[in-house]
């Protein structure tokens, strides 16, 4: 389970990075071209350094074709990291797009809707203050009586909590960076309930809970924008350094083995 969670976190990071790159390519083509040129120069320099640095302790070592593959890996990672680092200036737009996609997907998720409806039904019924005569239990029933303010709040809170948990699970990277709340603040929820039941029906729809969570996440994005860009770039640099350590380490190990074989 822990491995799966880490994979989902990394997949979420890659998805956001890909979205930032797409926005960068579509909105700043001239800048993208300039960054690519600079990245190629840095990549070439990285390849050269990777191919000669092992001579610091093994002057007779000559880089073979296989070792150039490792050097090419380091160069490609340098090029990719350079472009991605600049592209992350669009991290906020990418994050907002991710939230919009999540919101629309969850509104169409019938399994989630059925599960959350059942939970809300049970919680409201447990209060013992509503008449459930004409409201059979799911899957037969499709509505929850909510004439009392306590029932309305419990129903809305169940949907909002479930949506917040779903967001944290499906968007773990973004959720952790913006420190998304596990539930919608009570005052925000109460205002939404008051406004809705004053003009609408007698039951709280799932889409309202989803929209509330999405609005809270978007508000968090605006507040934590500097943190979003900073954390994404730190993660990118960490991945880049790990990759470079692997590539340079493989070449260095080959040079060390060659030295040992000569002695």
C-alpha cells in the first residue's frame, strides 16, 4: 500500500509537470526555443564533463561506447531538467487545470456518488429527526430528507468530507504542497447550506460538496503559489541530482574497475 501511495504521488507530480510543459510550449514558444538552445549547450557540457571526470583518478581510462550511453543519459537529463525548471513557472495554471479535471471527473463518478449518498443517508437517519417514510434506503432510494438544519449540515458535511478525501487520495502531490484541508471549514459550509436550501430543493446534491472542495483548493493555490512553484522545483532538482549521480557513478565505477584491473 505504501509503495502504491508513493507511485500515485510521483504520477501526480509527473502529470502536473507535463501540464506545465504543455502550457509553456503553447504560450511561450520563443522562450521555449531559447531555453532549449541553452539546455542543449548545458547538456553538451554535461556530456563532456561526464566523459572526462574519471581521469582525475584514472588518467589512462578511455570512455567506451557503453560509457557514452551513460554520458548521454546525464546530458538528456540536463536538457530535460533545464526545460522543466523554467516550465514550472506555469505550475499554478497546471494545478488549477488538474483541480478542474478532478472536479469534472468526480461529478461523473457514479461509484463515488452512490457510496457517499449511502453514507450521508445513514448519518442523517442516525440523527432521528427526519421522516424517512417516503425515502427508502439505497440503492432503492435516491433522496435524503433534510428539512432540519442539523440534517442539512450533516448531509452537506458528509459530501464535502468525502470529496476532500477523494482529492487528497487522487491528487496527493498537489494536496500535500498546498496543505489542503481534510474538510471544508464549518462557516463556509453553513453559508453554502443556507444559500442553497433558501432557494433550492430539500436535499443536498453531491455536486455542491464537490464544488465546495474545489473552490477551497483553488483558494489554497492562490495563497500558496510561491510554495507550489518552490516545492515543484525542489522535487525536480532532487530527481535530476539522483539521475546525475547514477549516470556519473556508473562511469566512475567503470573507471575504478579499470584501474583495479591494471594494478
